[in-house]
């Protein structure tokens, strides 16, 4: 009982045992298979609706009201009492450019060039990349590499800026908005099931554990019909 009193609800008990992050994608509707026909809007509209719903919290106005502008390229270390509410950095959906849903409200799905969003799982106190931003790359997981000819990444060159870390936990980091990397699959082989692996790259990142397909990487399939 005495030990329980000494444990803070604001900080993890074993901060020295922080494991590297897993990742997740959006849209996430029917598992990790994204399949649609460009000529049939009813096959891709659910993905588009899911993206708009997910990105509502990232609307520029929402971010400007709730969060602050931070200094890019460095961790946002906040001192003070553990129980003090922490400030959160703005991540505006406009940063996602062609994958923001602003210019193209179908996120490329109407053209057979879908956007998929990648986010790292939140880990209290974690500082990814040891001072160098973690980046993302994607390739065909198995099969013909030419089936994936082009991927664009946003923001910038597909990195998670250091200013969004560390995360201080939901009790104090109430407005925290997880940074995203958008992957724009602009040239994928049509009428094929293309298995794709996207992974994090950076110091301390683990992305090759066969026993965990979500640790530092994610595997999904694209099947885009005409």
C-alpha cells in the first residue's frame, strides 16, 4: 500500500524500459486490405469518409485554438510539476499537402492514387531518433518491386519532427495531437494485389522483428481496380 502511494499517475513506472514504437495506419476499415475500383465511388467513399473523420482534430483552426507553434528540429522538453498541464505543438492537416483532403477532398482515391496516414503509437517520455527525426519509407513487401513505382511523403520528406516529443501522457498532455506522415501512392500497379511494407527508420528504431509486424513497420495490401 505504501508503494502505491509513492507511484505517480503522471509518469511511467519503468521509464528506462521504454520500448520502440509500433505504428498504425489510417484509413483502417477492413483490416489491412485497402481495395477499391476508381470507377465505383461507393467502393472508395468509406475510406475517404474515414480519413475526414480522423483528420477533423487536425483542422488548422482547431490546432490554432488548442495548441501552440513550436520550434522545429528539437525536442519540446517541458519542466515543472508532473501534474501540470503540458502544452502541445500544432500539427495542422494542411501540412499533409496533397493528402490533407483540402485541395482534393477524395485524398487521391478518386484517381487511383490513395493517401494513407502513418502514426506512431504514443509512448510516455519517448524521444524517437536520438536527436535525428525518424523517417518513413515504403516498398513492395513480397513480389514485383515495379508494382510500386512512386510514393510521395508529407510533410517534407516524410519525417516525424522532434518537436512533437516527448509525450507526457493523457492526464497532462490533454491536447496532444500525434504527428502524422502521409504516404501518397501516386503510381501503383492497377488490378493487382500489391503487398506493401512501410517502416520507420532511425536510431533506436526496431523494424525487422518477425514476431511483431507492427513494431517499427506495418504491412498492408493495395488492390486498386479501374
